[in-house]
């Protein structure tokens, strides 16, 4: 028997459209997402960010050149020779040309030489190493102080939080550049005459830089951690830990700080370029690392005297600072996007 045709103007539903789906049709609608941890999911999102991955590759290449390059490079950063002053990139001095004519192998000066005849490539490499070391160590100092200060302020709250946050506000209100210069000069004078072996190895300038970061640059991290602690301490598992008699130190260490790891990573990643730029700024003013140890800032400062005749001496350290700071900033933005739960689809 033929099925009757449905009137076009009728509002009667067609029962054939509501038949149970087959198993194959059901399987096509199943969309199961793999169960992954928070950190693994964040790293997966980070790997999908092409700009962040390119910046990470640039940072890895710069780090390898800065820390492995001096081991295989034939020149040292303090090797002076007045016969090869202000050589152009890939240029040889008269003595080196004579040695090459005699059949000797002479390694070229890839980036030329400076006013004292020192190979400029190795000095830029060492300056990059100093800047990276300062940025990473400064970030570690900021993380340690900021986590301790912010977690204590957020956990105890009340008058403790009020007093500690007013101290942070006072530090925020200070003029950064002026305080940095004053602290650097004062600390450098104090440690210059010290007989400490560590200070002698690091130099007065490096100690002053780390001290400045320890005194001024932790406030941002402290505020970020405090905000996270204030929201986390209202959770049920924190109340359960208190109920079974856990100490505040254990609650902060075992339950609160691990849940702030995303904020800590993001803030630390953005702190590194700020530390590198500050170190370069202080070295440019002569308050950074002690000579003859090069720094990107001190190299840029020394290049000002021959800027018109030898502009490439300023180009290389400035380009290194630009690449390092830009790569870390873009990588930090990628990390922030990857770890932010609000941006997850």
C-alpha cells in the first residue's frame, strides 16, 4: 500500500523523521575529549601558538650560542691588540693578512673589532650571556620573595594583609629609575671593598643589580600571588586542611602555591625581559657589570663614541637586546594565553 502524501500546507509532523538512529549514526555524533591534566592541556595550547614557538626557538638558539659559543670560539673577550683596531666585519689586520699569506689559518673577526682591537663577536656573545644570566637569576629572586610575601599576606588577611600591602604601595609609588640608580651606586660602593669570595667573583656591579631586583621588583609577583591566595583560601579543601590541624605553612606550601603555578609561570616569563632591559639600562649608565666583562648595555654605551664612523658597533648589541626582549615578551604572552582558563574553548 502506497504511503499517503503529506499536504504541503499541513502542520502535521512526519513520523519518518523521528525514527531511532542507527548505531552507526550514533557513533558519528560521539565526540569524546581525551582526559588530560591542566599542565598538559596548557602545553598543548602553547604548542599551537606559532608565534610563541618561533620565539622559543629563537631563545634556545641564543642561549646555545651564548653558553656554548665561547667554548669553541678562538678569541676571548679581553684579548686586546692595538694593531687590529676598528676592523670591519670579516676583515683582517695587516699582521693577520701576512700570516694568511704565509699559509697560516687565521679565524676571521665575524663582527669586526672595537677600539682596543678586541673581537666584537665574542664580546657580544659574552654580553648576551650576562644579560640572560641576570634575567633568569633576577626572575628566580622575584619568584622566591614574591611568593613568600604574597602568600603570607593573602592567607592571614586582616591587619597583616593591610600592613604588608601598604608597604607594597609605598614601593610602587617610588620613582623606579631614580631609586634604581641610587641603590646601584650605594650598594656598589659598599661591596667594592668587601673581601667576600662570592662578591669578588660576581663583581660589585652584578651584586648591586641582584640587590636592586630583590628590593624593588618583587612587588608585582607578590600582588599576583596574593590575589590568587585570597580566592583559593575560601575553597573547601583548605577548610578541610584547617579542620584536621594542618599548619598555615603546610597549607600554603602543599595546597595554595601549587594552585598558583600558572600565575607564577606567567609573571616570571614576563619578568625576565624586564630584568634584561633593566640590566642593559644600568650597564649603559656604567652601573652594571664591572669591566672588562662585557654587557650588552656597556657595549652599546661604548659604541656611542664611534657611532658615526662605526655604526655597526651599536647595531649588534642593540639587535641582541631587541631579539631577547621581544622573544621573551611574545613567549610570555603565549604562556599567558595557554594558562588562562577563560581563553579555553
